[in-house]
């Protein structure tokens, strides 16, 4: 319990008793963590959420074949090389989780797809990043993390996506009760043998064990096997084989499309020992090898620093351009603009306040101790950057507690509206904000 201070004869905490908040809801300098995501407010993306759905899910599903998208999520609006704080990582990871809850049904419904076609076009999505501490330094190892992300994702009907996929395979293959795992294993091995270009040794110990765990109903043991029992060297050299096996597994479940969202691609350029070899494997595995090339899209988190890091070897293998500035790439690039409207800023802040509210009863203003005008002023002062907007509001709350200020008004927030060096390029809706030149 946090300490309180005496106000006359009564112990008072400004945060709890006056602001009606358990604590400051705006953690300072917080970066999205997939294991501790915090509040997710899809409304903060405005119309761009629909753009995200349309480009990476809906339009590919309008095609009978050739569904693959090699795309990117940018934030060039930030005015700096890194584009931090615009919610790219959160968008990719949290929307993947939402898709996996019902195989994309809610998302496709929202996008106006007819009910019959929704049932016939289930989709999945996975998120991964490069993590040196976990020896995730190659695309193969990263994508194997995305596989685990999908398998562990919550599912509305069966608990996990893995359990739901098993149920679908059993139903499609008329599995006998008590023999479900054996039925899945036999069907998967039979399907893998059909891919002539797939160089997977079905007798390899790790491959056999992976197939065995996929087929059985213990998701926790399966995840542990992938994370801890497949060694870094095997992940680096054969990781794509496990991804191909997984894609074959989900195709058995009737899944015809999956999107892999890849974060921090620039780290690959830093850590890859043999970039030429790695990028050739990447291209062949993504674009030429079935079943992955037939059903999987790959969307990368991008910013100027990342593009500079990967551009030479990306172009050397003739991979599709991810440059946000080329009109020809418009169908597969989403360039996040941040909080572009007052309503988006209010929606974001409201959720954070609501989740930390002790008791909202009796509050005339649900944004207390702020109001809509204060939030709008901070949004503009921070150039629409969601993270910087929340950080500024957190600083304001801390200052109010420090100075024992019970009312936050325009005069109190005035110092927070001054331009800092990092905010000068993107200040308000009236500015002409163009993509910075490389």
C-alpha cells in the first residue's frame, strides 16, 4: 500500500483520494512488452486500423492464389530515423492475438465480409522479434518464435489456438475418439511428403519430436520444446523447416492464410554472421518453398534506421521493396500517423485512467483530473505521438502530487506545452508534416 500524508486529522493521498487513481497510470518511458502488454486501445489508430486489416488480411483473401504479401508497418510521421512511440509493435502483436481468438472472424465481420465467406476463410497471425539474449539472431529462429506465439494465443472456443487447430484437424479427418493424436500425426506426415521442394528430413530427431508435440494436446510441453529444447544452432540452420511443418499443420486445419509480423528487422543486419547466405535462405523459404510461399505473408516493422540497415542485402536478392515513399508500394505499406484526432487521444487516455480508477462514481468528468481540452493540448504538443502524450500526462500527475496541487488546469500544464528538441518537427495539426527525406 502506498504511503499517505496527514491533512488535518485525516491521512490523505492526493493520487487516491483526490484524483481517484490507484497509482499513476502512465508509466514513464514504457516500451511495449509482448509478455506484459498493458492496455491496448485499438481506437488510437483511427481509420488506419481498417487500413491495416485491409492491406494485410482482406485484400489477400480476395485472391484465389498468389495471396502472399511482403509488406511493412512504418511511422515516418515522427520526424526522426526511428519513429518510436507510434504503436507499431503493439499493433502487430495485439492484433495478431485478436485474430487468433476466433481465426479472424470478428475482424472480417468488421470489414464487411459476408458470413459464409468468413467461415470458409479462417486466418492466423504471429508476432516475433530478434532477441540477442535468447539467441534469436536469424530469421529462422525469429519465425519459430512466431509459431509459438500463435500456438499459445488465447482462443475463444478451445482455450488456445493450438487446441482449436487440433480440433479442426480431427473433425476434417474424422479422427476416432482416443486416437486423435495419431490421426493428426499420420495426416501431417502424409501431407509433408507431398511437397517435393520441401527439404525436411522426417527422420530427424527434433523434427519427429516437433511433429509429435504438435499432434498431442499439451501446448505447454510443445512451447517448452520449441523454446528450450531445440538448440540455437538447430534453430538457426533448420528453423525454417519447423515453420514449414507448422504451416502444413495449420493447412490441415483448413487455414488458408497466415501473416507473420516481424519486429526489429535491423537487428538481423547487426547480428547475422553470413548475411548473403541468410538472405538467400530467407527469400527461398518465404517466396519459393511450399507450403509457406502458398499461404504466408510477411510484414516487417520499418523505420529509416531499419531501411538503411537492410537495404543493400534486401535489394541484392530482389525482395519486394518496402520503401514507404514509392507509390507502387501503397497496397502493402501502412504508415502510422499517430493520434491524428482529438477523439483518438481521448480514447487512449480514457482507457488508461479507467483501468487505474479506484471508484469512478460521482465523477462528473471521466477524464478527471484532466479534461478533454488538456488532453488535446498535450496531444498537439507531442505531435500526436501516443507514447510521448502518455509520458507527458504522467509527468503532469507526478508534478501535481509533488506540489500538492489538487486541480490541474491550463496554467499548470503550460510548461509541458513548450517545444522540446525532440518535438519541434511535429507539433500540431496545422503543420505541414511530410515524410522526411532519407
